[in-house]
């Protein structure tokens, strides 16, 4: 009898894991613009919105790999943006040098027109790149957060899937790295928009200000560590039972901020002055 109960419990956990992997598959399929079953009434006459995304024989791992490859193509727009910027800089330098002994106003006007044209092309490329890919970058960040949550559950409920989870984590790290490189290339965040620590009525024993991946602001009595899988700041003393979460933190759940696009939450840590 105990053996049957154990088998039943394992089956329930396995079914839960399969459902969560299906959700990951649906999220990736939507991000990659796979069609819905209901979009093809000829092949699926009874399909509805509830039937979700049709990804064919693609597995979550294959979808994550495809997402990484397609996202790599986005860097091409950044390269073209950089090349146009270099071209504009070269034209400005050339124009400044020739102005010193320029007697031919026609040539000067021609150079100015070239510079204006190149500047306009540069602005158009930037606007096109940002408009086309900003939404996809946000979707990828949502996918990263969703996949991270699913991985935590999968680790607890199915050790037999460890090798698959490791591959998925590898693809996730690739996505995070690509997103970080793309953000640094295309999207610059001014200093005035960077989140800053506010110490106000924070008790003096809490000397570290941090922001989790979901925008939650906390204050720690000791320097916390990054829990990448959970998307938050943490400390082993709590996990090991040497301290309570409420003893080491202050302000949990009271304040959330919107992390600017292009900022990695893992950089949002500051010590009390």
C-alpha cells in the first residue's frame, strides 16, 4: 500500500511537471510567433483560443535554442547602427578639417548635405531597431522570468529530468547574456533614470539596499547574495537556519519600483553612505 501511494504521488508530480513544461513551450511558441491551432480552421476545424499555440514537434529545449538563434540576429541591427555612427563621426571630422581652408562654398554645402543625410539614416536605423525589437526584448525578459520559475518547480518535482533542466538553464543563460549585450548596444539609460537607494526611515542596522528581479525593494542587515534561479537577493544563513528572514531584512513587500529597460536587476545593490 505505501508503494502504491508513493507511485501515485510520483505520477502527480510528473504530471505537474509535464503541465509546466507545456506552459514553457506555449510561452516560447508565442514569443517566436508560432500560429495558434484556431488560426487554421481547415486543418483544425474544432480548435479554439483555449487550444493555444501550435509548435508542431518542437520541444521546449528546441524552442529555447531557436529563440537564442533568432535573438542573435538582432545584433545585426546594432552593428549597422554602430557602422552608421562611425560613418557620421568620420564625416564630422572631415568637415571640421576642411573648414579651415575651404574657399569653395559649394563643396562645403555638399559635405553638409552628406552629413545631414547620414545623420537622418542613423536616426532612422535607431528608431527602426528600437521599434522593431523593444517589444521582443520585453517578451524575452518575461520568458526568462517565467522559465526561471518553472525550473525551480521542475527541480523539486522531477530529479529524473536533471539533464534536461541543465540544458534549459544553459539556453536561459545564453538568452540573459544576449539580452544584456543588446541592451548595452542599443539602449542607454541616463543616470537620472537609474534607481537609487532611499534611506529615509530605514533602521540604522539595515545597511544594504537591493532590488529583486520583480522590482521589490528590500534592505538587508548583511550583504546579500544573488539567487539567479529565484530572481532575488538571498543569504545562506537563512537557508541554513542560522537566521530568520525577518531578522536580516526590512521593508519586504512594502515597495516595488519599475526597473528601467536595459538595467540588470543584479546590479541594483548599494551600501548605506
